C-alpha cells in the first residue's frame, strides 16, 4: 500500500478485484439456486468492478444514463439491466430504450405511463415491475424506505384499485413486482423477517408474477473495520418461505431476484490518505488529512453526515482525535473522537471497507480538488489506474 501511495499519490482508492469475486460467489451461494442478482451500480460504477460482477452472472440495476454507460463499460448487457428510480425523465428513458434496456421498475402510475410512451416511440413493449411500498414494515433495522410515505414505490394498499389502470398502460407489460425495503440489515434474522414480509405481500398482490425482485439489505461495514455479514440460514429459510407462499418458484414461476451494492463491493476498497497537519485546539486534537468529504463523502451533504467510525490501520490506539479533511467547511469531518495511533504529518493512513459509496458518493468537485486516483488490482497485479474528471464544458 505504501508503494502504491508513493507511486500514484494520495488520496488513493485501491480496489482488490479478487475480493469482489469472493463476495459475488459468497452471495450467490447464500441464495437459493436460480436466484438472479442485480448489482446496484450506484455503489461503485468502476468498470473493472462491473466486469468481475457481470462475468460472474450478475445483472445491473441502474437509474440514470450515466449508470447505463457505466454498466455497459462494466460488461453488462443493456437487455439484462433493470432500470429503476422515482424520477426517470423522457430523455433518460429514450436513451435506455435506444441502448436496448427492456426491463423497468415503475414507481407510480405516471412513471409507468412515461415508460410506456417511450417504449411505444421505440416500437417496443417494456417489461415492467411495479415497485411496491409495503403498508407496514417487518423489522426496524437499517435504512427504512417502506411502510411510510415515500417517493419510492406504489403504496400497497392502493394497488387493488389501481391495478386495472396499471395493467392496461400501452407500451408496457406488467411482469411482476419489485421491493427494496431496507439497506444494510442489522442481522440475518432482520433480513429474513423483511423477506417474509415481502414474499407474503407479493403473494397477495393479485397480479401476475413472472418475476419477483425481493430487494436487498445485505450488510457490510462502511469505512470501519470488520467483515461483510455471513448468511448461514438465508438459503434454507428463503426456500421454505417461497415453497409456502410462491410454490411455483422452483419451476421458474416466478423467477426470483435480489439486489446488492455494498455487500458485493464494500470490502474490496480501501482509501489511502496522508496526514497533512496535526493541530491541537482547546484540548482537542484534529488530524487533518488530504482526503475529506470530497473523496469520502458517504452520501454526505443531505442531512446524513459522515461515517463517524473511520478507523486507521496501524498500531494500538493511543489517542482520541477528530479526523478532518482539507476543505474549508466544518462539515468536512470524517470522524469524531476516533481512536488513532500517534500521527505525524506525512503519515499514511488507511480507511478500510470503502469499495462502496466512495468517490461517486462524494462531493467531488466541491472546493476544486481533483478526484482521487482509483487503482484496481487483481491477483497482485495492477489492472488499471484511473481518475474521474470534472470539467466545465460549453453547452450552448
Ligand atoms: C441503493 C440501492 C441498492 C443497493 O443498496 P445497498 O445497501 O448498497 O446494497 C439496491 N437496490 C436499490 C433499488 C437501491 O436504490
């Protein structure tokens, strides 16, 4: 790692593609035979990561033209992509259909009508899943998106009344349902409770189910130590609940899928940063790094601040410090009251488990620093060294 940091500078993301392959295989084997797995490209659109997942049989879940391009660069065929999101514009739908995307998740009747109109302009019929916002929630874990008002999905209690209209939108064919009720479940039991809720809800929807996407929730640490969760019971318990509620599933009716971002890629990535300054102020120690929320934003800026438990690899913890980046805003705080080894300017620190929600979830262009270099490594060999670039272009 210190060689890579010397060679390519810091802040530097290093992705171990073998770890991506391991997580992909681990998740497929934790799921019942025949399950499809959508990779949520938003977790990390890096093409080398995409290629490991597409080559291993994953499909892509995308929700913008940029993600479509990232999916294609990552070896996913557009025909295998699932296009989701509450704000699909006509231009985005056009681009997706022109590229060959045929499967969409519809978040409302209007969204479905937009999809249908765009598909008709392309002389085709879009296969659509209805994203369902369940009326109640099974578990109170992770980031909840269902069981309450939401911009995501169609409220399940309105489905019976809406179904005739939903089922007759020109340019679309309803093929099933899409749930995504939870991220980063706190335990395997919480995940199973949620899936039971999803599967029973799906079985009672009263719509033809050729395809059922039960969502995600697979857990992995973010910017702190530890390993992705292990799912020992998932396969057998999911099989049992499917046998009970959707008995045709073993014969492919419905076909089943789930989704993951962080579980597949979080553990592959680490961020290398250097200490620029160590400063004491009124009894507090501030360790100022060359990486802030501009390179590790963690979806910051919108109320959800930062991973508060950024840990640095190194010897035993010897002091408590606030880790900050170089930006001119007090919001540029990576961690408060973090145990750190004694650090001096020039020291190299490592933030583990940032293969998901790294550069592209960061305030990349805020304060004008370049995006971090990203190095992909496979079997000890450097596969690519790249950097995202933002520049102003004339549009008119
Ligand atoms: C973000 C997202 C995911 C991925 O979530 P993770 O917690 O990273 O697994 C999957 N599906 C949908 C619809 C999403 O919006």
